[in-house]
């Protein structure tokens, strides 16, 4: 397992007509292997941009990102990505979607088959292997996306609002699944979310990001994810410490929103 | 996508996956088939289907009309008057050498062929053919031309379209060419093609390549352009190389658009072909119709038209069937 290190990353988007957008400013942090970092912040503060840089889809304007000491220059399978939706391959069955990574790497068929069976079991889709992905509900599709990402055994899993398109109940179940996977595999996870509660519940570390230019405003160490599976989720979320943190973070975000509104730059 | 909305619906709810067609699904053909009763259906196009009963009614109506029209009127009536019709026929013959020697054939009344005549001619054309070429040989010639035209149109069109979707240089280069040639009706180029390549089979095929290639280029270009970026990125993150992204993500992902393009191109090719054969070739359904004209063999013309129409419908049905088998996810992503 490898540590992630982000040093002085800047990202400026050149817009053909108009001002360049300063999407990230001086973003630096170290993430030791096996941590679950959640990113929270108003829309447009550069969460997706940061994730795309970590995944290697975008090169930062300045600064550098290393994983286990190696500079990230492009996408790689040691960094898996789970998108909000629409990233599954509709022309492949569930099991072939999951087997996509190993197949691209020409792993042996029997080995892959066993791995797929195991992963289907892990994400709670045992018996769904030969289903078509477009027949599945949104929650099940995200389970497939998780399994597909895990099939390559990445060191870091990047998730951009993976539960954003799900309804409340499905969402809660998937949160449990993510926690379980995190604890069982010991992988690093970076997860972007809009929901303060989700960020608190899942993260053992939390960044609150601020916009214009996008930057890390606060860096919290959180205790909740540690007990996330032992304690009933609703009980945990009802605990006073949880409520306090939630209010604290909500007020920070509200302040940012008001500031943006005050400047008349957003609706 | 998001089936599990609302309270009480569990994740993993499989009810929406059960096949709705019961054992008597095929009976729906003649039943109303609509179990949900909409209070206001007007304007809701999803509630509109093509009721097979009514399609059958219109088919029967067409046949009945044909029957009655040829039985009572023997269209067009005035040609039965010897004076006028003889003049017309002789005029037609003078302008066309092919008529010479078959003058006796011209003396019968020129009427729109009845259903029975057409039926008989159909079998006569199958057995003996017209001018020694059987109906099957004509059909085969036409189909073979369309197949070759579509094959090469697709073979060249798809890679060009993909290149345009993938590279700015290729887009810039081909944009001008595609945009200049795409609006040209292929038949407008027929005289030019005949002058350059001469009359014959390959000229017709070349014209068909011209008819289909632009459609295939545009279809495949939009297939690539409309690919969801996160699919491509997911593939790279899973360790796919560029060729793997191309052949295992972009290509299958573009299949719906490619299919639509193919169906469109086939329709255009079919129409272009028959017209091209009118002047450009010795065999083929179009040339059969054209050759029958100076002999006033309207029955042969009608058989030709019907065969052309039926083949066109059949090709579309086959393609639609293939589409449902090859891209079942269409419209469900
Ligand atoms: N490709 C792009 N070109 C120009 N500006 C962009 C592009 N992508 C994002 N931006 C801008 O960068 C800022 C950060 O965007 P993003 O990372 O998507 O934020 P978030 O995911 O936190 O909502 C926004 O102001 C957005 O408009
Ligand atoms: Mg975003």
C-alpha cells in the first residue's frame, strides 16, 4: 500500500473566451495508506478537478502529485475511479464489466473468473453476474462500479459523488458497503460528497474546500468511521458529537455560500 | 436508471427486471394490449402504437382498391381508343429502336395490370424472365450492388468518421470534404460517373459508395463524439491502452449510432441504385423496369416496383431485428 502526497498543486483552466478559471490554489496534503478522506465543499470549489488530477486525467498547472514516491503523469490502475453514474459499459454483462480491468491486463481467464465471483459476493451481487447492467437499479449499478474498480486491486480508490444519484435508503446501504470495503481491504479512499452527514460518517479525515480559488479550508480528523460498522448508523448520526461536528461544518459552508452570494457571483 | 426511488423500495429490487411479456404476449397483436387506462392519452406519444389490426385494414384496402380499379376502369381508359393509343405507341416506338420487331405486342389495350395479370407475370418473370434475365437474376444483381456499395461505404466511412471524432487534424481535413459532398444527391452525379467510369456494374457500385459513405462518416463521428467521457476515463483507469479504448469502449459504444446510420444509408442506397440502374446497367430491378417501358409492359413494371418495395421493407425488418439483438441496451443507458 502506498502513501499519496500532493504538493502545491495549482490548476488554472484556460477558457477560450473570458477569464482563466483558477480552480485550485496551493493544494498540499499527505494521505498515508489506508485512510478514508472525504472532500466537502460548495459546488465549483474544485473537488472534481482535484480528483481528476489525482486520477491522472488532468495535469496540474503547477505542483506535483506522487503515489508511493512515483509522480503521477497519467491514468493508472493503481488509482481506481468510481463515477457518479453512466460509466459502466452497457454492452457488457455485469461480470464482464467487472472483468474488464483484468482482461485489459491479459490476466488468466480462470483467475479472473474466480476473482469476479468473489467480488460479486463482496458487493452483494452474488448471482447477478450474467445480468445486463442496464437492467439493474442505480444502487446495484454503483455496486458493479465498485467491484469493477476493485478487480484491479488499486492502492487508492477515487470516488466522485458516487452516491449522489441514489435515493436516501439506497444511499445509506451503500455507505455501509463502502465502510465495509474500506475496512476489509485497507485501501486508501478519497470520496467527494455533497452531504455533510456522509462526509462525517464515512471519512476518517475530512477536507472542507472553499471556492475561488479552490483550496482546502479545514482539515479534520474524524472518529466516526472507525466505529461506523459496529454502531448502528442512525444511532451514530444521532450522537451529540456527530451533531456538533455537523453544525460546525454546516456553518462553515453556509458562511462560504453567503460570501459567494454577497459578491453576487452565484445564485 | 434510478429505479429505487421512494420509500419502501429496496435496493436490489428485481421486480422491474422481470419480463413483462407473458405467455400470451403474441396475442397482444390483436388485443388492445393497454392495461393502464390513461385518463388523457391525447398528446402522450408513448401511448401511441401502430395497431396491427389497422395496418391490416390499410393493406386490404390497398388490394381492394387495386382490384376494383383494374376491374372496372381498366386504367387509363382513353388508351383503349385505337386512334390515340396507336399514335402514342408509334411515336414511342419511333423514338426507341428496342420496339422494332415487337410491334404486335403493342396492339393490346394499354391498361393498368390487374392483380391476376401481375400475379401471372410475377411467376413468368421468375420462370422465364424478361429479355432472358429472370426476376431472381435481376434481384440478385441489385442486391449484390447494394451489398458491395454498403460494404465499401462502411469500410471507408467508419474509420474516417472515427478519425474525425478522435483527432482535430482529421476533423479539420475531412470536415470540408464531407460538408461539400454530403448535400449532393448521388443521382446528380450519375451523368458524371457514367462519363468517367462508363456504363456498367462498377459505376453503379461506385455511386452507391458515394451515397452511403457520407452518412456512415457522420454517424460514426457522432458515435464517437457522444461517448460519455467517464466511460473512456474509467477504461483508462482500469489499465486499457489507446487501442483497447478504441476497440473495446468507443466502438461498441458507438454501435447504436452506427446502426442508425447504416439503416439510413441502406435506404438511400436502395433508392439511388434503382434509379442508377434505369440508365446505367443491363441487369437489376431498375433496368428491368426501364426495359419494360418501351414495350408498354406495365405488368413487368408493377412487379418490379412491388419487389423493390418488399425488399426495402425486408431489409429494414432484418436490420431492426439485428439491432434488437446486437444493441439491446439502446435507449436504456
Ligand atoms: N474543463 C473546464 N474548463 C474550464 N473551467 C472548468 C473546467 N472544469 C471545471 N471548471 C471550473 O473549475 C471550477 C471547479 O470545478 P469542479 O472541479 O468541477 O468543482 P466541483 O467538483 O467542486 O463542483 C469551477 O468554477 C468550474 O466552472
Ligand atoms: Mg464535481
